[in-house]
């Protein structure tokens, strides 16, 4: 499953990037992420990692998933977080890629999510698309109040 979303904001790119470069901030604007906590750096070597909980509800059904996400790209206009578990087992791939660029009106964010598993299929994709649309005004409000 691959989902891509674009957001235009009337601010400089560094202000928009500040809200997507740290997964700790995602629960403030993305309701499918109720919890994201950075792991202490003494627990691992390498780039920053987060324990992330994903939770989705569709009618009476609710599912949650816990992931260990690591920032694998950290450039001024490009961020990437990938699932990197440390339990020695095989896990479905999750990749969140964010590109922030300057635009005529301020800045543009393009976020792409890739999920390599099979749970949910089109239903999961639809749920994520709906959540992305609902999250845009929340993220814009946070950036404006920054």
C-alpha cells in the first residue's frame, strides 16, 4: 500500500519541517498516532528511534499496531522514517517519507507512506486517506500558532 498527500502552508519551510521531523509531535495533529515516544539514546546506537503506536477505528472494529521507527534520512528538505525492529523477527515494511520545499505561497509538504504488509488492503488505504485529509487543518493550525 502506498499513500501520498500534499499540504501547502503559508510559512517558511523550516517551520513546517519542525512539525514533521520529530515523531513525538505527530499525536498533536495525526489522530491515528495516539502515542510516539523517542527511545533513550543509550538504548541503541545510530539515528533517533521512536516507539510509535498506530490506532485505527472503523465502526465497531479497532486495531492498534506498535512500531519501532528510525529516522533514516535527515536532510533540510527531506526526512524518512523506517520500521526497524530489534527483536530479530521479520516485520512488514513501513516507510514514511517527507519532503518539504519552498513554494510561491510559503512551503509545500509531500508525505508518502509505504506499508508492505497485507492487513486491511483497500480498507486500510481508504482509512489512511480519510485521516490524512482530517489531519491537514490540525497541522496547519499548529504551524500557524508556532
